[in-house]
C-alpha cells in the first residue's frame, strides 16, 4: 500500500508562502493530477514529495513511512522533469540504466531490465543515441524509461508533455493512461492544462495561490465545483458567472434578470451571490432572455456564441452547428434551471445542496476500473 | 563568389568590410607575421647580437642545436615544468571553482579575491615569493624551523630539486585563477535539474561529481588544458625572475635558453633557431587545439 499523504504541509520561501497548509491524501495506485494556474505551487508540492524541497512544516508520508528526512534517492519514487534532465553524455541505454547502476543492480540483470523498458517505450532502435540526437517526444520517452526501469512505488511527473506539439501530446497522453493502467502505480502528475488533467486523472487536485481548492474526480470538479475559482477554471469555454443578490423569497436578481431558486436545491440565505451557468446550459431559440449576438465562433463540431444580455452581462453559449445566428441579431435564449451553480458572494463557496453528488463516486473507484481493464 | 554576382549594395558592404578589417590585418602582419618570418630567416645565419651582422650558415644552427645536450635537458625541464605546474593549476583551479560554486557567505568577495594572483604583475609576485623563500628572513623557513621539520633553513631556490619544485608551485599559484574563472563559468551553466535527477536516481555527492559535473566540464577542461599548456610552455618571466634558470641550468627551460643565447652569448642566429624549434613544438598543441574547437562547432 503506497498511499501518498501530505499532512498540513506548508512551504515558505523567505516571507513568501508558496504552499499553504496542504492536506492531500493520494490513494495507492491512483493517478492524481495537480492542476492550477502558473505559480500556484504545483511544482513546489511535487518537489516536496520528491525530497528536492523540504516542507517548512507538516508531514509527508509515502506508504507507511514519514519521509520528511529521507533523501530523494531513498524515497522509492521516480520523477520525470519538465526539461527531461537526461544526462547529455550518456546514451539512451546508459541513461535508462543509471538508476539501476546507482542502486547496485548487477550488470547482467541491468541489461535485461533496460531492454524490457526500451521495448515497452519503443526505444529499441534509439538505444545507442545521445539525448541531443533525439526529438522532444523521444527524449520524453527516455525520461519516462529512466523512471520506469526501477519500478518505483510512486511516479512524479512535472508537466512532462508541455514541450511537445499538440499531436504528439495527444498520443503521449494515451500512452501514459495505458501505462498507468498496466502498472497500477501511484502517479502524481503536475499540469496547468485542464484537458490533460480531465482526460488522464482519476482525481484532480486543483490549486490556486498555494491553496488546495478542490480534490475530486473530473466529473466532480466539472459538475460540482467547490467554489467560484474552480468553476471558472475548469471548462473550456469557462463557466458564465454573474454577480447578483438573493432576496428573502429566494429570487436571484442581477439587473433586469430574475430567477427563482429552489430552497431544496440551494442554500438560499439572502445576500450577495454569484450565479454560474455552463455554456452548454444556455439554449438559443426560445426562452425568456433577450440577447444580442456579439460573436459567433464556429469550431466545426459546435458553435461558441458570445451574447450580450441586460442582466447577466456577456454570456458564452455552446450550441449545435445548426444553430448559427448572425452577428448583431437579437435572439431569445433559455437557461437550463437544473444546471445552475450558486456561489457565495463573500467567500465564493458553492451553495448548491447537491453535495451528496460530491461523494457519490467512491474515491479510487476509477483507478480500480482502469486496473481491471 | 565572383564579384560580378554581387549587387551594388553587396559590393559596397564588401568594400566596407575590407576597410574595417584592414587595420587589424596590417597590425597583425607587423607584430606577428614579420617577426615570425624574420626569426626563421635569422635562424639560418650565425649572427653576433650587438652588431646584428653575420654570415649565412644554412641549417647548421639546427644541426648544432639538436646535437647539444643543453637543448635536450632544457626541453626536458620545460616538459617537467609544464606538466607539473599545469597539473597543479588544474587540481587547485577545479577544486577552488567547486568550492566557490557552493552557496556560502562572502561568495562574491571570495570570487574576486581568488583572482588576485592572476592579476598581480609577475615581477611583483616574484619579488614577494623570493622574500617568502628567503633562507634568512623568509616566512617559509621560519615555519620549517619553528615546527622542527628541519634544523637547517631549506634552500628553496638555490638547490635541486627544490628550485624546480618552487618554480612549479609559484607558477601554479600565479595561474590557477584562470582555471577557476573558466571552470566556474561552465559550472554555472549546468542545469540544476541534472543534479536533482541524479539525486532521485540514487547518486550520492561523489557519484554526482563524476557522473554529472565532470562530463559537463570535460569540454571546457580540454580547452583550458590546451591553452594553459601553450602558455606555460613558453613561460619566461616567472622562471627567469625567480631562479634565472639556476642553480646552474637546472630550471632552464627553452625560452630561458633562447634568451641566454641571444643576449648573454650574443648568438642571435642560434637563439632564433631555438625559438623556431620551440614554435614547431607548440604548433603541435595548437593544431590539437584548433582541431578540438572545430570539432565542437560541428
Ligand atoms: N526557490 C524558490 N524561491 C523563492 N520562491 C520560489 C521558489 N520556488 C518557487 N517559488 C515561488 O513559489 C510559487 C510557486 O511556484 P511553483 O514553481 O510551485 O509554481 P507552479 O504551480 O509549478 O507554476 P508553473 O505552472 O508556472 O510551473 C511561485 O510564486 C514561485 O515564484
Ligand atoms: Mg511548475
């Protein structure tokens, strides 16, 4: 069992706090993505797990062991760096064999282990090349190979795909998913690309300004964002969020826009709130809201339409290709009342009462599903 | 490319280029090419230095030189001096660069202080060292006597092998900062992530030095060694001022021999022949060096 646990971990650089009081429990065999905007402390968190950075306070546990004082080489982890960090003077084969060599694996066994990994990553033919003679994607696979060869308990990956072009990235994403399913090892994956996080991870830890915002499955963070930040961060195009107020009768008002909210489904205490609406929850054609079409962006399989309304301000809608209003036209639109998100005006907390949904998918379930495939 | 292919603008640029490099080429010819050719020319004559007059002797200067024991013993001394001082320079230099690369207090102060021997004039440095080595007042002998390592003052510069060792040591002291600067510059460009990857791969500090630092330093060390080998091989002032080649001729390297032939024995032709042979020897180093730099550019 190699759960990875961060217990009240804090990291300060001088007077600047990069990571605030982080509690994170990563289950054995789980693929967790650390997602967040630039500078939110993802790399710092990963480096603390690796032992390259030491927490100012709090405990880090890998498996049963508290590893605060354990050097990186003894943590039974492997890390893939964003820059790959391949040893430039060593061949592909020597690079992959290096961690084995440093751990005293006999030469005879080393060869077989390296061959196995090279075959897995289709590096057979590149074995005698130096890193400089490889493409970005090949280097990335060598870096992965160096991590895989030792069969560590935990894999740490820091934006391993960010240097690749879009096509190769999609390909490597699939490879990594497959690899995780095959190995069943705990993986912590840092990215600022939500598509990567949503498609690959069992659970996503969303961070902002050094604080954990939400830890949940891709479904959870998309459908039940824990706060306004997560709501705005996850989803492309992002969620429409309009500020307004709730009155005593549970009616939301923003300018001329008004809608009654069901107290069964929302925490409807009066006061300032924000109403969130995904682009796909807006339908164009019929409905109570009059809107002027500002921009139409056809993407091929759908249209992204930016509307201007009185009460809700600018709204982004996502429609089928057939729905294609002309720019400047005034259209009627409706909103899907079941898909509303309500956030607190003061602290941005989610105020929907559907929170049963958040715990609906048992944690680690997806990992098991993947393993059994 | 033929001039006819050039557009008027290109031709104008080409003319400007010639005007711009012209002065450099002239100066280069005056201070390098002319002395070089005249040295080769002079080496074919037997010349009396004060009058600079003499007769054509053809290659007989060279024949005489190769037959002389003094040439071979000076060459041998020259090689010992070069290898000895260069080895110490590299060891001190790389070691010091590694220390100065660490995060420590007063790092920038230490980095500037370390350059002191390199920038101080040779004459001044040698004067100071001669005082340190002095058998009556020198601090080195004071220490030797005080610690009881010997009950007699050591003759640092006047006896062998002390004299050669002293010269090698002072040479190392004077020139190791060059190695420090060049090595330090390279050390600073080694990505931290390589060290971090090595740490995760289970490499300790010593393994990290041999598997990350040293391979990364290899290229710069090759260049340093070649440059310093050339410079140390032709070193004159430091040795001349420190021992004058003595005792007798035991620290006499070829540059000192050239000087002696030219200005003490007044044999300018012979001196030129020595100089030309030395140049031929250094040409080997230079060819290696140029090969090496070209390889790196590819
Ligand atoms: N060694 C350091 N000294 C001082 N501040 C640091 C150090 N390392 C990181 N920081 C700061 O800590 C914060 C978090 O950095 P971190 O590298 O973890 O961000 P990140 O989430 O990985 O961002 P990105 O997506 O850009 O890689 C940043 O504001 C950064 O400036
Ligand atoms: Mg980062």
